[in-house]
């Protein structure tokens, strides 16, 4: 594919802005955007600087003016829009979860393969250079066999019963909330860094707030601390999706692990924290402090700063500014989109794809199953 | 009991030195000590500054010259020595685990109650002022209901297969190693801080090194990093006790939790880390940084320094030097022994006791059971 | 000015890439670039995705095809190119130091005012939301009078005598190195946050390595640790610019302060660390951990996370992604360029400008004077 | 000297309690204590567990029943009591500052030498194992030449004008407050670790609160945050001693340095923070986190935990419990007193002595001189 790539974004929430910024940084054209109504679409086009608005996401994903479609809608629409786009031969970048069941996610993965298009999912934490460095170190074998894999992913934006969001509603967001939304990121990163695959798990889930405000607020737009407002005026609805999930697991290569995922941990904003305990060293990555990596050894713990001159090639290529000048979330997104565009142009495929998303969908199904049956559950390979 | 208390210590390892120091700081007499042989006992008496040595621990625990007996031997001797001492009417401070089965621990608890003596177990992490502050804050209800309870206790002193210790041998150390030795501390602290009781759990355990050096080295005397020496010359033995244990649990008051305990996490020395996520705030305590407490709220995270003027009474009484002048492990021990001596003199009972140790023994049994049966297991109340 | 703004960049080093990225994110056209030779200019145009290359920076800064000129050359060329651009009526974004003497910097400031163009300097650390929050809190008076102002700015990229760079050469880089290059950032941030102005100072400077490799390496391209290579083959040159500068100072509003600036502090990458001790609270900002702000009070230290819902308006507008999703250096640059473009279009002037750069040039002159005369030196208002 | 050493303590404030605890841990007898009145002396004897009270400190320091005298009175009494004790042939442990002028401190140092007694001053931060490790590493030359020496010592206990203490009054506390009280510790530690001597300095001092409450409160007994109480009822007095001091300095071996000392930095409790930037590595020690040492190198920063197996001999001997079991301030004091007792018994002299205190008194004089004359001032060797 020659010339400037033409990208369109279905959806106009917070993450759509991040996608749009990444597309622009990659040097592509942002040809269009859609939102929940035509009017909102027009507003979004103006805000995001897109060339035009589409009346519907369905129109957008099949438009002849578009090479690559980004799907940034609520979760429930991911599958139908991705299917439409794939059938129209578009390259697709779809927000996770790719679908709200493992079966649908697997089906889309097969369809994308048949269509021979690029089908990417923004597991963007892989694009922190120090996460890539963690992978390179663990995969090289230099740290010895991986014995333990553990950590948590904690947020607080749903800590109050007055907080709500479309993700709380299983029809719109899917049957799993905390695990599907953020646990999936942790598992993707853990498997990607170590090369291990989780083969069985036991989980417990908790719905801390059995009722929540029925007011579906916007993306990540929880009221400020203390500002729950006049709660009596707000009607509430029963909640079935989980606020938190605890997991134990085993991997195909003999490691054991544990994970806590929570959206109700006050003071924790987006704490994805992962430790790999190998025979000779531990490796700790903390997404909120992504510019360093901790390498623990018996004799001392090394704090590695991101410095391209010292990193493994796969990490160094992502290290685009000098050490001490923090790279952040949007830089990850930009690097991810650059990789997607490289792949669209026929280059090496380095980005996370639909198969990775189908993998986390299978894990999500296993978590819900295990929590329901209160027993160890196998995860399909 | 009037006059200076007379204390004797059975055992002469690292922790015996810590006990001896605490006894001296409390103003008591250290009248005697015993070790594995009479000769070692004499050496220990000289080293610890005890007035005399006893030929055997059995002699020591029943001696007429002694008011309070401290049992600091390998785990397998805790139960018989404690029983002897109790039957001789001594006050007893026994290192944990009190016994290597829940049944024996419960039996000792009953015996101590019958004998109407002080029977204490050094769950000394309770004596960090900021741990006591955490308890006061959570128990006051000011933070709201406790929803999640999680953390880990990580060490690395057994990370190498060349590392060994009497604790590895189930005959000497008991059938559980990592959980009984350090997981018990975490659970004691978690239940003590929150007032919740773990009612059921599911666990997986891992014996990372199936064989270890057969050379039983001294307490906490793992070789330095890289210094495993001439491994070929060392014979190895099969290991049955666990290097690590992962737990999920539920409490009597509706919280869910998770815990990882490990003695094979390189770079982690004694990282007991505990987070309580309540409705309005989270509380995080880290034993390696015990002089601060983190109170996470949606709006910000407060870092509380230990300052007697600002702490709850139960924490303030332990805060014996100004803020910024670190209190440490031995200060906890000293405060614990002062509380024991107060109780011996008829004062308020504030120290952790045999019932607390029996509680952790019951948890240990449940962990081993659950790991064996691969299922959720109830913990007796 | 209507339509898409047309931007050109003189210079093709590391920081030029950062400027180019920010220009693209702001939605402007990158019409051209120049480098030290026409060939390098062409390579840079390809690399940066500019529409064309200019043979010389002199051509670029006066080109009719350009609305806004970014000057990213070595320091010695800042003044002549900025003067040319201003006289051609261009809006100018000039890297700091604006000039290598206070007099020349003041002259450019006057010229920019006469030409009524936008004249901006990327003191981009002002664009970290939490730096803006620090300013809002201090300026509001809510923390009480500012008593002490202190900190450091430490790097290590010139720690080895084998490290060199055009900045080491006073002809190319100017007579001050560490202070002009990074101390200027600290002082700009400190004055901007507090509203205080440094009125007198005493300084000592240190040239730790009296000789350095004569090989002028590229921007920020120090050899990796330990990799000084075959030093005998490298000729060395005498160094006159400072590796480090220590300052004491007083402000117009009665505060005292101190600052250490160093490019030879091993392990420190870009540690701009600033503490403001006011009557009721201290405020600490650390550029390497820019997503939090520490508010120290007697009772506790508050760690504020960047959360738009909770920040002052000037900070909230910069907080473009949810808390816990790190913003970084390039995001600051993008926000700075957006502000510059707003000003070019006639909007509010919020960006740091030539007067700010002239201010830091005056401070630089005072530092060199004071170090030379070994005495307190007044800084012109 | 054979048998149990007999120790008496003049003074009964916070630090006297710490001395008493250390004496007891060293296995010595605490034979007596004195306070500002005979009644207070009796109360102190009961509280500290001393065998008896002396009516006056003057009686105590010359008593035949005493081998070693600890002087823990307000500063103004240090010199006369130490002189009395020395003339009576006692071994003396005197709190710093040894005297309120350099001349008097030097005079006591000479007298102690003439009397051939042990004369110690508790610069106890030297007794943190990781401070000793810092010394061993720097002194070994393994890190290369020391270029920069910098840091701060920040407290907040006098941040409010309602805070007062005998130290504020120059007659009781001496003409320098912040520097003499805590700056002296920083300088002692910096010179002790590096072997460099400060040869000249320039200082500015600040008395942030020109008036303070006239109520002389007890040691370290500032009112709690926000609790200044009914200020109108409190009379105030003019303050002449400094709340803060900023220093630049040069050393005899060619390093430059800077230091900020403050007792008015909200949120800072006892932050003695010291960084040594040498050619190949930086070393950072933070007294509030004394169990780790940071070794910064270009390639990474190493976090060393206190582990006797890995430390230099002078540090390992102080590392009395396993890593991860924090040692603290009182453990430093105990090790200091053990060293003093070893010296009294004729062993190696390892403790800081009067000459060290006289050194910091000379530095204090130079700081006050330089601040007064606003010029670089030489420090006598």
C-alpha cells in the first residue's frame, strides 16, 4: 500500500482521542469518525480533526475511502463492527475485548486470517520499552527458569456505588468487567513477557457494590472524590459484573502464579504491577512507573532506566527520546500504530493481533467458569 | 510478681539473640540459655550475656530459677518444650509455629489456659506502630467496609538449590515451610488489623527446587549471592516442603483476598506487604518500610509518618522516638517483651498469644489440605 | 491566521525529532527541514516526514513557504537564525539558550516584540500537569508564604572524560554548559511556579574533567556505560565549560534557595527535582516522576496523582488522558506547540517566550560572574 | 576496666531515654540520672530504671559511683559538665554540640586527651550499616575520585511560629540552631564517608519566623499539626537563631559541595539525605530509609540491601539481624555505646569522639561567619 494511509475511527470517547493522536503521529490521514449519533459524529470530527464524520459506525467501517478501521465503541459493538469491516476487506484495529465471548473472538480471528488483512488489538503496554526489555531478558534465558508469576491490576474509578459506566452493564460491556477490561491486559503482558501460557486457573470474583447508580456516565468519567452528589435522586440498578477478581494459575512450563484485578481499590489509578520470579533474578514492571525495570538478585536489586544504548533491540527501537525524559501511554499507542502501519505496508508483523485478543477472551471465559463452579478450570490452549 | 523477672532462653540461633536483647531492654534478668549441646550452651551463654548455661533445653524449661521461658529452638521442639514448661507452671514465650499441627497447637493453647500462665507468641509485626495505626483506622470504621485484602510475603534466602536449612526438613521444621514460617505472619497481621477471619481458602503450593543441598546450614545462613561454592561435592536431598504458596480466600465478613508467600523471589529480603481496600480508603503496610503507612483515597494518597502526636493511642504508645528516627525489628521485639512482662505482672494482656498461633496453625493445615485436594477448603473458626 | 499552519525546523538532531512530532500532533504541516549540509537536510526531511529539505538553515528561516520557524541547531546559531527569522516576520520557536549572552537574548526579545510575532522557547517542563498544579497551589496562597526553594538537576551523560558533544565547546555551545543547558530549566520552573524572582546569587562551578575526548559526538550520544572504547586513540581537548554548578540565592520576596546542577552524576539521567517549602506545606516536583506531586504537611504527605477532575484549571487542561496512564516528555512538547499555534492564531498567550529565555540568560551571566569573582552577585530584574 | 560498667546520665529528655536504652542493651549498669530539679531527677530515675537519682548534674558527673558519664542536658550545659566530668577522670559521652563555640569544643578535646579518658559524641548516623558501607565503598577507591558532595537535612518540627523549644534560645541552645543541631550531623557523615575535609564555604542563613512562642516546650514536643492552639494567649519572643542554612563548599581534595539544612520544611521529619558523586558511581544514603544504599552508575542504579554476607567488614559487624528486618535509630545508638564500652575496656577506638565534635563546631563558626560577612570563609583544618 503506497501513499498516505487512510484511517477512520468508529467511536468518539476518550480512547478514540488517543487513537486519533497516534494515527496523526504515524503520518496517516484521519479521514473519518463516527459516534453514537450523526450529530455527535460531527462534533467528534471537529474535535479530533478528522476530515469528515460518518452518520453511523456501520457506514464508516465499510467505506471505500478508508484503508484501516479503528473500532473504539462500547464493547458490545466490537464484534459486529469488526466482522463488517473484515468482510469489507479493511484492515482493523479493534479495542479489547475483541468480543464478549471466547467463541466470537475466535471466529473473528479466523475471519481476519481468511481475509489476509491486518487485524490488531491495542495491548499497548507491550510498547513500554521496559516491558519489552523485561521480555527480552526473560526470553533470553539469562535469568533462569521462571518459577513464579504474580501481581495485580488495581484501579479506583468504580470504587463508589455512585460511579457507573456502560462497562457495568453486561449487555453493553459483556459478562466480565474488571477481568475482561484490565485483567486481560495483565495476562497478555505476563504471557508475552514470559512465553508461558496459563493452562489452568481457579478464580474468585467479587461484586462489591451490588447496586450502582443507573446513570450511565461517560468513559472514565467517575465523579471526583467525595463528589458523589445527591445520591438520593439517583436510581440504582443491580450489578452482575465483577468489581474484582482473584486468580491462582499454573502455566504450561511449570510456573505457578496469582493475580488480583480490581476497579475498587481507593488510591490506585492504573496500577498494573507484574513480577516474574526466575531462578537467578526477579523482574518487576509497574505500568505507572514504566521508565524503569527492577531486576532483583540476591546481592542487590538493579534499577534499569530506559536508555536505548543499553537495551535489547526490541526495546531500544521503542526508546525514542533520551533517558530521563519520560515516555508515556500515548507514546505506546503511537508506536503500536506505527507497527500496524508497517504491517499494512507489508512489513514485519510486530503488533498484538486478534489471536492475542482471542486468547484473553478464552481466559475471561475460564475465570467466569471457575468463579461459578468454585474449582480449578482448564484454559484451552 | 515483684522484683526483676528471671528469663531463660532455650535455643541459641539468630532469633535467640533478638529475644535476649529484648529481655535486657525490658529490664529483666537473663538467667540462662541452652543450645543443642552443653558446649554450645556455654558458648551461647557467653555470647548472649546470660548468667549461666543449661545442659539441655529440657532442664532449662523446668528450672526453679526461671519465671519466663523463651523457646527459640527448631520448630519440631516447640511443642514438647512448651508442654514441659507449661506443666512446670512457667510463663512461656514460644516462637512460631507453636506446633507443627493445628491439633497440637490447640492442645497447648488449652493447657496454657488451664495453667493460668502467660503464653505468648512473637507475632512481632503487630508491634510496628504503623501496623497498629492501620488496625486502629480500619477497626474504627472510618474507612468503610473492608472489601479486599491482599498482598504477599516474599524472601529470597532459599532461592538457590544450594541453600538449605533445618526448616527444609519436614521432620525438624514441620510439613509446611514457607506458609508456616512467614505466611503465618501475614495472616496474623491481616486478621489482626481488619478483625476479619478467613473462613475458606484455596491454595496452590510450589516446591521449586525438588532437591536441595543436604548440608543443614544455620539459621538464615544461606550462602551469599553467587557463592554456592563447589556444588558437586554437596549431596542433595529430596524436598517436600513448599517454597511458595498462593492463596485465595474469603472472610467471615464478606471480604475476598489473595496472598502469595515465597522464599524463592530473588531480591526480596523480607517483603511483607499488605493492602486493605475498604470502601473509602485503602491502607497499605510494608514491613520493610514500616515507618510510613499509605492511605489511598480517590483524591490522593496520604503518606503517614510515625508521629506519636498524631497516632491512635495503641500506635502512639509504641512510638518511642521522634518521627524520622526509624524504629525497627528489634524495637518491635522489645515492645512485645515489655507487654509480656506487663502481663506476667498482672497487667493488661496486649501481646499475641497461643490462641493466635493455634489460629495460624489451623490456616496452615487448611493450606496444605487445599493444595492437596485442589479445592476450596473451610478453615475452622 | 487561517488554514493549516506551515512549520519548518532548522536542525535535525534529537530535539528536532521531538519538535517535528509535536508539530504533527498539533495538526500543522511540516513543510521543511534543514541540517548542517544539504545532504543531511535531505536525509532529515525523509526521516522526519517533512515535505522538503532546505539547503541551509538561513534559507529556511526566511522562506515564504513558512509561517513558523523552529530553531533546533547548536546553541551558537540560535541568535543569528532567530534574528534572521524575526526580521523576515516569522513566528519563531527557538530552543534554549536563546543566545549565549544575556545581552543578545535581550536584544532578540526586543526585536520579537517590535515585529509583533510569536516568539516562544520550549521550557516544556511547565507543561507537565503536576508542575502546573504546583504553580496553581503555590500561587493561590493556600500554602502560605514561600520560605525556601531548593533542588537539583542531575544528569550523567557527560560523566566520563570520553564523553563529548558540541555543547562542551564554548564557541558552539556558549560559555556556560551545565547551567545554561539544564540549570536554566530549573530556574525557569522555580520562578514560574512560585512567582518569586532570584535577585542575587553566589555560585561555584566545577569542571570535573579538565580534558575530554576531542571527538564531537552527536546529541545525547554518549557512549554506553563502560564503553569508552580505546581511549588512547582519542585526542583530548581542554574543557572550559562547567560540568556542575552550585548556587545559593535570594528572591525578591524574601525566600532563600539553593540549587545544584550537574552533568556528571552517575546514575542520574534527567533528575530535575524541585522543592518549595512554604509556611503550611511543601511542594515537591520530580521531572522523572512527573505524574505525581508531593504535598508535605506536618500531619502527613499527600501524593497527588494527575486527575483532571481534581486539578486546577491550568493543570486540568493539560491532563489529556485518565490518571495512571502516564503522560511524558513528548506530551509536554505537544501541548507547548498547541499553545504556540493558538497564539499564532490570535489566541491567549500561554507559552514561555523570549523574555523568559532572556531571564535565564541573565541568570547564566550572573552565575558565571559569581563563580569568577567568588562573591554574591545581583541579577538584573 | 573489669566487671559491669557503671553509667550515669545527666539529663532526662527524649535523648536521655535513648541513651539509657543503649546502655542497658550494652549490658552496663545504669547507676544514676539527674534532671533540672531533684524531683524531676527522681521521676526520671523511676522512668528510666536507673538505680538512683542525683540532685544535680554537677553531683552526678563527679560521683565516685560512676565510670562513664552521659551528658544529655540542653546544649549550654554541655561544656561545663563535660569539663567537670573530665577533670574528675570520668569517661564522657556528650551530646552534640559539644560546646557552643569552636574554641570551647577544642579546649574540651585537649582536656580529654590529657586525661586519657574515652570522650565520645553520638554522631550515631555513622552506625547505620549502610552508611558504613558507603564509607567503605568510597574509601576503597572503587568508585573513583569524589567530584561532588551534596544533600540536605530537613525537618519540620519548628515549621510553625507557635513551635518553640529551648534550642531556639541562643543562651541555652547556642548561637546556631539548625546548623549546629542537624547540619553538624550531615557534615560529620559526609566527611566521615568520603575522607574529604571542607576547607572553605559560603553560607546563607534564614530565620523564617522572626518571632516565636515564648513557651519553651520540651524536647521535640512541637504541637501536632494544626494544633497551635490559642495563639493570642501566647507571648512571643524575637528569634535570632537560624531556621535554615544553605551552604556551598570546597574540600581539601578538590570536590565541590552544597547542603541545605532546615527545621521548617513541612512534611520532612528527619530527612538526612546525602549523595556522593564519584567518577564511576554515585552513592546515596537517606537516613529515613537507612536499610538500603543506592549505587548509581551509567548503566543502572543498584539498590543494596543490608546483608551482612555482602557488606564490608565495618558495615557487616553492625548488621546484627537478617536483611529485611529493619535496623533503626536505637540500634545505632546501641552499637555506638557498645563501641564506647569496648574503648573504655581498652579495645579499639571506633566511636566518634570529641575531636569530631570540635570539627563540627569549627564548621558551625564558619557558617555563622560566612552568613554574616556574605563571603567565602575558610574553615580551620
